[in-house]
C-alpha cells in the first residue's frame, strides 16, 4: 500500500527550483516567473536543489520514486528536511520542534519570548514549569541528541530574519509566531494594536522575505477556527474555500461559488488579525506563486507528546489564566483548584477541538505534503466538536476518577458571541487526503492532564495563580468581574438538544 | 596578420527564402555578398531541432558523439522529461579546442549555462536566466548595465502579433548594440553572433511572409532588412584576412498539419497511457512498446532502461519493422506523411549512440511531426505556430571565393567546424 503522499511529485517538493517555462515547439522560452503551464505545449522546467546532476527537467518524479523522499512515521518524508519554526518557544512550537527533531528533520527556529513576557505582564505563569531556552536546547541535545539552530529574534526584525532564512534556506516554515489570545487583544487599544501589529504586520513582512529568499518553501501558517465565527444559518464551515458544487441563488438566478474564499466572521481583534493574515497569504500565493497551508486550527488541549513527556526539562508550557488559557486546559486546572468550572453564558457554544499530540501529527503530515507553487490551501484541523457545557461534564467525570469533587458555574459572558448556534465543521482533507486519524480520545488526554497537574508542586502553582482564572476582560473594554449566573453539580442539568456536526466524509 | 574567425548565425533562416529576399531587394547586402563567396543549401541535423543542430555546429560532431538529440530527453530509469543543457554536451565546442585564443560568443543557442571561456560569452535560448548565461562575471555586469535580454517574451504572441514584434525588435536592438561593441573592442580571435529573432518570426509570422496583403507582411520583411544591415556592418568592420562563415541551423516552412505521432502509436497498439488525468510520459502504462519524443524521435520501451519497459534487444529488429510499416502507411487526405525513416545507426555514430532514439522520421513538406502526448487526434490544424522547421533547407555561406574548395557539395551542420579548420 502506498502512503498518502506517495504520488505527489516534484511540483510539490520544495527542493524543486523553478527554472523557466518552455514552449519548445517554437524553441521559445517565456518569462521565468510564469509558473503556470502555457497551454498544452508549455513545459515547466525545474532544477532539483538536492540532485543538481539531473539538470533541468519536468517536475514529474513522484515522492515514491525519488530517493530523497524516504519512509517515515506517517508516510514519506524529505531526507533531513529543513524546517524553520517561528515561535519555537511556544506551547505548540516547542512540542513540534522536538517531534520533528526526533523524526530526523533539521529544525531551526526563532522566538522573541513575547509569550513569556505577556503572561508575566498579566501576573500569570505557566503551570507546567518550563526551562529557559538555553536549558531546553541543552536538554534536547542531551536526551535526544538534537541540535536545533535557534535564534532569539522578533519576526518583525526583517533584516535579521532575512539573514537567518538565507543561512538556513528552510524547505518548510511553520509560522506559530503570533500572539494567540482573544481576551488579550480586547484589553484596550494598546493591546489590540500590539496584537494586530505583531500578527498581521509580522506575517506580511515574512511573506515578502519568503518571496525574495525562499520562494519554494512551504509556509504552514496557523489560523484558527475562530476566523469563521459561527454562522447562524448553520452553513457548513468549509475548508477555507467553497467546494466546486456550492452555489448561490438570488432572485431566481444561480451562481457557482466554487473556489471562492468563504466568508469570515472573526470574534475578537485577535481573530481579525488572523483573517487579515489569511488574505495576505492568499494574495501572496496569487501574486508570487508562494505556497501555503492556512491551518484553521481548533482549540488545542492537553500536555502529552512522546517527547515532551520524556523529561521534565522537555515539557511544553501550559497556561490557565483568563487571557492565555484555552478552555479544556483551564477547566482541568479549575477542577484541581476547587474552583467551579467557568462556563461563559449559556455554555451552549460549540467549538472544534484537537489534542496536542494529534495536532502535532497533523503538522508533520502537512509539512511532508507541500502544496504546489501558487497554491493557497486551507485545512480545518479539528478532531472533535463539543459544547462547552458537555466539556465541563466530561472534565468533572474524569476529575471524579482522580478523587475530585467538581462543580460547574455559569458566569456572565465577557465576550460578544452567539451563545446558541448550529455548527457544522467540514474537516475532510486531513483524514481523507493526508491520512490523519485522531488517536487521542478526549477523556484520555484530559486524564493525562489531571495526572500531571495533580503532582503537588504543580497543584500549588495552580493555586498560586488562582486569581487569574476568573474572567475580567470584557469585549467592551471594561475591566469587570463576571457575575455568577448559577452553580450546579455535574449531571444535574439537561442541556439544549442541538449538536454540532463534524463532517469528515 | 593572424587569421581571425567570424561566425554569424541566423537561426531558422531558410536557404530558399534568403535567396528570394536577396533577389527581391529585401536583403540587398546579402545579394551582393553571395557573389563574393559560396552560398549553399545546408543539411540540418536529424531531427532538425535547434539544440541538435547548434550542438553539431559548435562541436563539428554528429549527435552520436555530442549526445544531444533534442530539447528534451528522459531521465534514465524514469519517464520524467528532462531538458538537457550545455553541461550534457559530450563533445568540445570550438572555443575549448583552442583555449589559447580569445573567443567572443553571443547568443549561441543551447550553450546555457555559460562555459568558463577564454574571452566572453552569453548563451542564447534556452537560458532560464541571465545570471548563469554569461561568463565571466564582469561580462554579466556589462550585459546587465545594457539591459541585455536573451529572448523576446513569446507569451506576447498570444496577446498580439504587434506586441510580440515590438518586443522582438527591442531584444534585437539591444543585442546588436552589445555585439557591435564587443566586435569593435577587437579583443578576440574568434567571434560568434547568432540572430535568433528570425526563428521566432518564422514560427509565428510565416503566413504573413507568404501573403503580401497581410498586415504583418512588412514586419516580416523589416526584420530581415534589419539582419541584412547587421551583415553589412559586420563585413564592413571585418578585416580583409578574417575568415567569415554564416549559417542557419535549419530552414523554415509553413505548417499544413500537425501530426501527433504518439496518437498513431496509441491507436496502433504500441503505446498505452494510464488514465491519470496527466497525459505525460509518466502516464506510460504497461504494454507500451514505443513512444515518441519531440519532435520525431521514436524510442523503444526497453526493459532495464524504463520503469515499465517491455522490449528486449532481441525484439528490436522485428519491432522496428512493424513501426516502419505503421509510419509508411500513414497518409493524410491520400498523401503520404513520412518521407524518410532512419534507424539510428544510419545517422549517428559514437559513444552516445545507445542513448539515441531508435528510429528517426523525416516528414514530407508541411507535416509538422509532434511528440506531444496531450492530443487525442491524429492530425491537428496549425494554430499560433504557422511555421515549422525544415531540415534540408538551412544555409551556409563561406566568404571568399578562394575558399569554395573547402565547402562540400552537400554540406551538413557537423561539417562547418572542419570547413573552418581547413581554411585556417
Ligand atoms: N493553542 C491553541 O489552542 C491554538 C488554537 C488555534 C490557533 N493557534 C495558533 O497557533 C499558534 C501557536 O499557538 P500557541 O498556543 O503555541 O501560542 P504560543 O504563544 O505559546 O506560541 C507562539 C510563540 O510565538 C512567539 N512569538 C509571538 N510573536 C512573535 C514575534 N513577533 N516574533 C517572534 N516570536 C513571536 C511567542 O513568544 C510564543 O513563544 C498561534 O499562531 C496561535 O494563534 C493556537
């Protein structure tokens, strides 16, 4: 059985350097920036950066045929593929660096520690203690023999980043380096501006650098499911673009929507920054033939990957405060701290989720299956969907197994969002085209989080920062406590009977 | 005084048409020049492809020795199409034969990437970029400063002929400025300049040449008038003792029909393609016995050489006979299409023979033989490309009547180098 990326060809491979477009019937050549086929007769020429001895050729060697693509854990992978992780010190960045490193990728990365700084600014801390980067690198080398090429750098320092890109010539770039918090972007004008400057302008500058220095690289850019919002019509959330058979009818007339970007309805200034990124990436693929996956990622939860669990010095961060904690991670900490789980509003909001370990597998699959030049592709990276109140019930149940008595509270919603809505998420590409099958059950990962956080030192780290848990940042810009609407015990309440749909077929 | 050598190429210029233009006053200088030397019809390489012919011209060798059989071949062990370039040339070009001399080579097709040369060179088509087409680095800087371009943008033809022509002339003018400066520098022992707009204009505007009422007729003439002026300039500035040789790599004639040879093989049961959506060589499926590479190179699908090979050395003779019968029987509206067929041994000799196509086809007038796999019909009407190469109508001019004896009665492209050597 050949694997999911076996039939991809040089045209997908970042080692293939575009050399021109020949219409050899007229022994002619056209301007070399045209990477589209010139009709029937046009022939694209590439040179392989890894096999220059082949000369110039058409990009048709399959990954399976190419000796540079070798068997890996999830399919074929490019030998010693150079992957640069922007935001390598973060929750996801660090876990991915270790995983890629262990799988034989050549990992480089940058970070400016803004995450550490902003968390400190808010008086919070990561519950799972993390080492300083120098110590992390040392541990990675000691335990796994890994040698990461890491620099402290802000993605917006374009001169420095240009030099680093030129030195490394990454074949894939994973772009995590953004400020990932909705509440943080709603604190006040300064914070909103900081988030959009960091995220949107940082990404825009990066795109220009890629164009000039590594135009063949595959950019894996992180978006979020929050870009789409939750349309009240229940219209499916397609993977970025409408499918070929989607139509719009109006006053008896009908149009195809196939291939158009679907509407976005972001839910905070942070999410707006991601939507702006989406358009900037989309346009640069169009103007400059860059290639990118825009990963609309669900809410990540959990602590476990094989590598981060290997040694305390390799652990990745884990935040639970109102700004940087994501919902499942927060709930588990609340359960341990004896704080009733804080459901915002009705708790009927439906979200897409994916466990850390599964998300990392998806990233590897995306890295090893690059889009074609000029292709802007979107994947919805979600392995399950849940209502917040159901999530609270699950956590209470798992907490009980750990001997905890967990309560649930509904608090005034600090956000402006629809609280009761349909939701249908389409996530076909990862399971159907990229060979991904989620392996981490929600209960299992939640259980692992409990086990880790219930170590006494970690429990005391939660308690120390318990005051950062209750939401105070309102979307109005006010700073105000959210009043408690009701408190109840798990299993006591019946919830609305609408449910989300995850469409993977 | 030492004897210098000047080589002037006019890509795709046909012997017959040059004569007509000389007779009719479009190329008055050429009209006078032919009195002062030997003008002959020249046989292009088979196939009559620029890469092959220019490789023969610059090395004086046949394809069995220099190893270039077309703009494309397949990467050994795969069906992936490759574009051989100068690095794949297996014989030495003239400037390597005389490394002690200074050579200037401008716009020689199929010399990309540029060779480290004693002197200066800039390659002609196909050169994906100027950076690797020029040598030495100072010469690259010089070319950049003059906004030198290797070729006109052929994409423009799909927008308008006028736009394309304008671009073609712009490229021609810059090229002329550069070669004249280089020529005048006197810093060379051999000088080569190739005009290539002639090939482009032949492919795209040949119908306008044939029809004086065509709005582009004047454009066609104007280009050749411009070339004639350059010939005059060169001869005016050449020294009396200089050896001057002019040539084209093939002739040019109107396309009557494009003939899709792979379709013939497919319907004849020799070729089968998998239904992968991409109709390229990589779709070649089990059971395939032969396929054609552009333009008219028939390859047998050998075991050991190709991933899906089925043909063994023992099958070769019988299979070639079957294929010849198929091609011999090919007619279009009652006319035969194929004029001649050559097993490779009849055309080529040398160490690269094994890589050569097994059978080479030469068409009757107007049948443009095609190796595309994208077509699912046998004959296609010509579209934008109205002109096609013709092998037996290239030209050779050797200046100086006293050198007539050095020119064979029926010269071929690979003879040019030895003609020069003989005169020297
Ligand atoms: N964690 C989630 O649930 C989730 C969900 C959807 C999308 N995402 C997206 O995934 C990405 C990574 O998320 P995370 O949870 O790992 O967040 P994180 O904050 O832990 O990681 C981001 C890293 O990037 C760094 N960074 C930020 N701006 C930078 C800059 N200008 N220059 C250099 N480094 C910079 C930060 O210091 C941090 O280490 C983010 O883009 C986020 O928006 C995360």
